[in-house]
C-alpha cells in the first residue's frame, strides 16, 4: 500500500542523505491539502527518548515554494537565504541547510501529463554543514521514483477494490437467485396449506406444511 511505499522511500532518503529531520507529505485527493504521512528524525546518540513525531514541523515556506514551482529547492543556509530568511519556521527550528523536492506522478485522467502529489522535505541544523547540488539531484530522482511507486500502489489498490466489487456482485446475484427459489417454494407450500385448511383436508395440509418446513430449513442453512 501507499504507506508502505512511503516508509521505504524515507528509509532510502535517510540512508543516502544526511538529515536531522525528514517529512513526506501527500496532497489529499479531495481537498488537495498537504498531509504529513511519514515523519522521521535521526536519533540523537545521547538522547534518552526519540523525539515525538507530532512535534516535528517542516518549514511551510520552503514546502509551499516547491509545490508552487514544481522544482526542488536547495538552501545551503536557509536562515540567510533571501527566499526563506523571513520565514518564522526557518528561524524557530534553527534550520541551517534544507532540501525539498516534489513527488511527481503521471495523471491518470484524460488531461494526462504530470502532477505534483506531494513533497519530500529534509533539513539539518548542524553548523557548517550544507547540502550539495548532487544531493539535490539524488533527492529529485528519489522523488520521481516515489511518484511512480505511489501511482503503482494506488492502481494496485484500485484493482483489488474492483475485484472485491465484482465478487460482491456475483455473491449478491447468487444469493438473490437462491432466495427467490426458496420463496417460490414457500409460496407453493403455503398455498397447499391454505387449501388444506379451507377443505378441512388434513393430509393435504400436512403435505403443504412439509414443503414449508423444508424450505424454512433451507433459509436457516443459507
């Protein structure tokens, strides 16, 4: 599923790119609002407990810029960068260097082309450490691969859902057919019972009741 794909992608990011924080956000299909899906921190060797994911926030200024431009951003010194220097989040989090790239995938509708479905964001607060252009290219490549993997996962889930709906339809049709047969037999048995009552004919009434009783057992079995 998509969540498993995102976890693997974040593993790759932390394996190949030095980062203190990493966040992957995907756009909600209905509202288009970016929603955090995976949050990761590099565990501090002296820390007794890992940081709580809920308290980790990326720079929305950088993320919004990437979503709007559709291009990856390398900020070697975010606090001094004129694009982001006025951002409160950049200064509050002490971001020294940051990378953010779009997650792109092919549109599945008639419009075609690419669409930005989310972003991968990582940053570092280490002094005198800056990300390089090569690391930006690597993260951009990971973002493109992530987009294809997410699309494949969604298509797979849609296929499973279609199979489930087909199975539900076939089951419903089979049940409907069985229920109609039983109801017809019950109606026939009830008619025989009614004729036996009207004619005061106990053998006929008994015969009709056996039909009704037999089909009631079929209902319980079904």
